[in-house]
């Protein structure tokens, strides 16, 4: 599945993150590493809960993931997590798979950009 609307815009907004961290590159890198370390486990919780159709667990996990994504100013991915959270909260089982696919796509795009950015900082 393709990223959601505004695909031309980057999913990882480094300039916005630098403003949020008062231009503290060390703090920025720490935030990015925390996300990189924590996101896979949280995504696994979301996917597992979706596969079992445990709506409360989906909603809770998506809420936590949304917060993590919002801290990175990853607006598209956070919006995808919010959408899945809303679907789970309203009990719309038939929409879980599609919303999860969108979330996976957004998180994957974000992770790729994050990895590329972190690699580029190693050479500086």
C-alpha cells in the first residue's frame, strides 16, 4: 500500500524536530534512537491485537504508538495510528485490516527515513 495523501512530503520532519529540541542535535538523536528501539515492539502489539480482534488492546496500543509518533512530529504516521485507534474504539472490525495496512506503510516509510537520517549523521 502507498503512503497516505501528501506522499511528497517527508514523514520525518527534521527541521520541526530540531525546533522542538531547541536545536539540540544530541537530544534529537536520542529521541530517534528511542523510537527506533521501541517502535517495533509496539507495532507488534498492535498487529497481534488486530489479528485477535481485541479492540481495547488495539486502541490502547495505537494510543501509545500515536504518542510516540507525535513526539517525533511524524504527523502522517500519527494520523494513521489515530485512525486505527478510532476504528478499534468504535468496534469496526471490518476496517481493522485496511487501517493496519495504512499504519504499517506509514511506519515503514518513517523508519526508512529515520534509518537514512541516522546513517547520514554517522558520516558527519
